[in-house]
């Protein structure tokens, strides 16, 4: 195959993959405006009917409220714990460093059901009632790593001439940290927070095992897909969830130049 | 799976209780919660109520007015099987759940594991109007102590696509017919083995099956073999009401074992379906709202039990779900809501109809004749896993 | 903690400064203090849970109350090993995970290759964002989209009909599960593959072609080996996530069980936590082997 042909083939492949990635998401948004109750393609017509119904559904609203609540608390906890870990690790080369790296990424690398079942057994054994708190504990466990990754990556990049310059000018370690490192870090911290929020807001598997009678939005969606009677509302809610999960990620991507948002801890 | 053993043990205990008192541990004789005094009167509502229900048992039609009148905001979880209900209710509802709409095959397990507690029927005025058979039925009342309020009962049906079936199918045989390969759906539930046993009891008299929940080894093996033959024909094993409805709506399946609510839902959605009870008869359920031992909102729970027993809600639910109300006063309301519905759902002549349904109960090792030759539910569950593969 | 430090007003003098300077002069102290909260969280909650899970697998449930009893035994494992159904389910799940991984690698590699080595800087950024969006967009939403597409009256059959092709009954089959898994985890494969490809030094490729290597030979002998750690890094996620998922099989599968479904139903339906724990050891064991293998292949340097 000649070089041009290869390029054309590759370009065609890229277009096909992009279509594959995006057509389903476009379909979702189209269905959100479906005027009919029936879930068949093509949709009968466009209307805001189901968006209205959904916006007035107390059940949906309370599920959204709970999910936002959980995601916010999770984000704060993940921010504190993830930043701590990143600061502790970044300049040291002690023996346990790789182990800690590995430990933090484990809840994302192991299937979610393992984390879920393990926490379920833990709470069950400890006689701890499942509640909003247990959901938050589960979410925080796998959200710490996204904050950690972002902050650590930024720390590694900023430890350099600026810090040295500050030290040369007579600033002590703490002053350097406060006046130089922290401002440079802020966008990485915000990016980490955004990602933790998005991750928590959408989580279902760990939540299923750590929730009691609480309905987070994903649990509501899952139940309604199975129940099948309010699918038009599911269309709307699901479109909303896509937006809610994408917007923080776009912000995070802008703040970090894309690198911190890879989720899979690669492109660092 | 060990789980079924509990059921079996509990049920053995019950049988022992009923027939003779000389075997079984004394702790099994009386439900653990038998001595808990039920509420003497309904106090102020707690503002919230958490329910575990069969998909469709909490509908806005009767949920909304209840919430408005009592201020008890309902959170509910649809369960797909009795086993799931029993699990959710572990530890007396885990301090999370107030009530569960349990069927006959879950009631005794819940009662004997201490997960539900006695209820005071004096606080349920409409209880007086219940059909006699449902005032103190053996599946929810033990030694005169009520562990719940009877609700509704009905048959499992054969659901079919009217475009594919010009004449309604008359036999469960269609579910085992390779002509419909890939177009069949079956509940994902071990109790489904009873449906196959019921079919065999009529089509293979040589097996001498009399009760589909009491199967000897050879009867059980024949039933499981039939279900394994059926496996490749099945498009999907549904575990929730919506699974089956979606599959029927989209046309992915055209015939299946179903619950009456699906027919109602699908017809409302404009899908070309109908249901029937084939000549072999049907399995069915009788449900009870039971109160969790650790219910966090007992007053709201009683208000709910009272509410769903009223003729209007009984009628609404009966029509909505396609089942038979236990409240005798519901018939008139059903007629006013939809003429002919009382007769259609057997609200008026329940006695003979009641006898045609083989109600869900937990299979135990002890057969009716006292021998221990029957297959217990634990084996039903592991057999079901092997059937599905 | 860092937030707290940052929020403090600027003060001069006093003991606080002494503590601070001590803190900053002794890095090991700082490390210890900073590391304690996150490490405590992981050890007390996460590691303890995992250990408990391992222990629970050797327990049983009281057949009467369904409460766990600490009767040490191997019955759960024996049941998994002796019952052909469970072995079949394990084989099916692992095969699905492998199939999804291979599918994703095959789709992702040319895409990532174009992104890293052919596309202009601008196109590269656009493509990166285009992969990022589905990477983070709601899992349930994207799964649900496929229900709308694959079901009998969905987008797929409508499109097939438009081309005069008979409808495909894909929904509620293992094929649907395969498609949806491959779709949902694809971005997890593209990004590390892209990252690895981008790091392949241009000079090496040039040197190879200077030495007369043909394009395909360069690809095979230079680019592929260097990109492999990236693909393996991605495969950790596609493989692991498929191994434990039960949501997709429940919503779009045909009722065949995967490990995740059986674990889920043992907890959610049968209330048999010990058996679920024993079964959960299977994906943990498989992933442990997988991670060891991945480390050998250098995937962790790509992480």
C-alpha cells in the first residue's frame, strides 16, 4: 500500500471511530425531545413535553439533590486526602512510594464490583447502617486518585526554577509554598475537584452496594430503565447527566491542557 | 446456594408447628418477634415512608393523594423476586425499610427470621371487609398473630403478541415450542420451575405431579430437563417488569410468562398484546404488606396499610395491576371506574377461581404426605443457575 | 489539610513559625504527617474491606437467619470449582473481557496512531477532546443509548431497513453485550495507546527508514514494541472493567450470567455474602495475574 493510501485509510478509520463514539450520544439527545411516549426510531416529532414532565418530577429532583450532595462531600474529602498524598509523595523517594501509587489507583483498576462488595461486607460486618455516609465513603475511596494524579503531575512540573528563585531570594520553605507553589497549583486542584465530582455523580456499581434506601440519580435511572414505564423521562434525565458529567471535564481539560483528564493514568 | 435452606427450615418449622409439636427446636416454634406488642394507635406521621414493592405496587395514582393527606413522603424500591425482598429485609429491614409487599413464598421466611413484626388489625378499619380467606390466612397469620395486611392476589399469565397469534394460545406449550425460538421470555426466578412442573402435571400424567411446589427427585429432574430444553428458545430471562415490557414493545419477543400488570402497561402504550390463562391453569401470588421489625417510620407505615386497604385504592390497584382485591367493597368501586372490571378480575366470584391458582409457596423437603422426598428450595435455586447457564 | 494551611493568615513570629520551619526542614516529618490521613483512609476502610472480603469467603451463612457465621470452611470455593455452571460463567466472562480488549485495541490503535503521528497539532487537540468527552460522559447514559439503538424498533434496524437489509435482532444477546462493552471502554484504550505512540521518538523511526526499513517493517519492529506498554496499560482497564460489570449484561444482555451478575445476585437477592466474596476472588485473582503480566511488559512505566 502506498503512503497516501495508508493515510486515506487511516483518516477514514478516524472518521468511523468518531461516528461510533458520538452517534449514540446524539441519539440520546434527540430522544430527549421526543414528542411520543413510544421509544421507536425515528422519533415522531420534537417537543419539550417530557423535559417539562421531568423538571416537575419530585422524585427526579430529590435524586438529583442527593447525587449533588454526595458528589460535593466526596469532592471535598477527595481534595483533602488526594492533595495530602500528592504533597507527601512528590519530593520523597522513600521505599513505599510505588506501593502508595499502586494502592491509590487500585479502586479504579479493580472492577467496581470488588470495591462495592468489599465495602458492603465491611459495613455489614461492622453493623454500620447503609446511608448517605456509606455512599460517600465508597465514592471518596475511588475519587482520591483523580485529585492525587492532577496535583502530583502539577507539583512535578512546578518544582523547578521558580521555587529555586524564591529560595534564592530568601523565602523559607513555607513561604515558597504559600506564595509560589500554591497559586501554581490552584488550577490542578480545581481540575481534580471537577473530575472527582463527575466521577461521583455518575457512579452506580459501588453505590448499589453501599446505598440503603437512598436513591442517587444513577440508581434512579437504572431502576427506571428496568421498570420501563417512565422511559421518556429517562431520556431527558440521561441527557442531563451527560451534560453534568461533561461540563466539569471540559473545565478541567482547559485548566490542565488536557493532560490531567485522561482518567486512565496515562498521558502525564 | 445456602439461602434456600433457611426457607426450607422455616417452612419445616411451620409444618412441624401445624401438625405435631414433637420435632424441631423450640426456638423455631414461635416467630422471634411474636411477643413484640404492636402499636395500639396510630400516632403522628414521621414525614417519610420507605417501601419495598413489586414493580407497579406504588403508583402515583394512589401515592400522590396519600402523600398529600399524611405528609409521609414515599421512597420505594421495586423488587424483582421474593428472594430479593427477603434479602432487602434482612436485619428487620436494616433500619432502612418500613414495609414490604411480600408474596406467599416470602412471608414465612420473613416471619421466622424475625424481620417483620406483628401488626394490629384494629388500626386497619377495612380489614373487617376483607374476604374471609384473607383476614387471617396461614401465610401471614400465625397462632392468631397477624404479621401483615393482605393486599391483592392473582395469577401469572401467558402474554402474547396479537399480531403473531391470531388465535390466543391455549397451552403453556408455546413456551416450549421451537417454532418460537428466540422469541420467548421467561421470568428470571427459581420459582419458575413450578410453572414447568404445572405444565408437566397436565401433559405428562405419568410423572404423577400433583403439587408443582412438591416435587420428588424424578419429577424435579424431568422438570429441570424440560427447562434446559427450553433454554435455547429463550430470548431473555426478565428480572424486572420493564425488562419484559421493553422486549415486547420492541418486538424482540412475542410470547412469554408474565404478570398481569405488563398487559395493562403494554396496552396503555399501544403495543399489540393480550394475555390468557392456558388450560393447564396457572401459578399465582397472594401479597401482604408486612411491617419491618426495625421500621423507622411505623406510624406512616400503618397509615399506608390503612390507605391501601380502602375500597378505592384496592380497586385502583386491582385494575391497574390486573389482580383481585381482598376488600369485598372494592368491587363496586371497580365497576364505577371501569364497567365490567370487577367480574374481569374475579372480584365478585373469588372462591372457585381462587382454587384454580397454584399460589407461590416455598418448596420444602417435607412433602404433603409427610415423607421427606421432596426437593427443597435450595436445590431449586442451584438448579435454576444451571438451567440459565 | 493543604487547604487549611493555605487559609491561615500571615503572621510573623511565635511558635507557629517554629513548627512550620521544623515541618519544612524535616521532609520525613512532613511526609509522615501529610501521608497519614489518606493512608489511614485506605488502610482502615479499603484494605480492611478487601481483607475482610477475603476472610468472609471462608465463612458461611447461617441457613436459618442468613446471618454470616464464622465457620471456617472451603465450601464456597468447592462449590465454584465443582459446579460446571460457575466454571462456564467464569470462562464466559474472561472470554468476553478478552474479546472486548482485543476489539478495543484493534479499533484504538489505528486511531491513536493517526492522532499521535499523522494529525497536525490542532487536529490532535480536537481528537483528544473528542475522546475525552465519551470517556467521562455518563456510563449509564451511553449504555442506555445502545438500548435505543439496538432494540427491535431502534436506530439500527431502521437503518438496515433503509438499505433493504433484514432486521438484526441484536438486543438482548451476548453480541449486544460485546458491542456495548467495546463502545464504553474504547476511550480507556485510545488514550494510553496514544500517549505511548506519541512518545516513540521520531528519530528512531527516521533512523529505521534511513536504514532502509519498509514502512510496515518500521511499524512492526519499532513502533509496535514501543507502543505495546500503552496498549497493555489500556487493556488493564478494558479487561478489568468488563470482568466486574453487571449493569450492561442486565440491561442489554440475553440473561446469560457473567461473574458480576452472579456476585450481584448473591448479595442483592440471595443474601449470601460469603459465596459472593468467594466468587469475587476470581476477578481479583485474574486481575492480580494480569497486573503482574502487565508490569513485566512495562505497562506501569506507561502509567
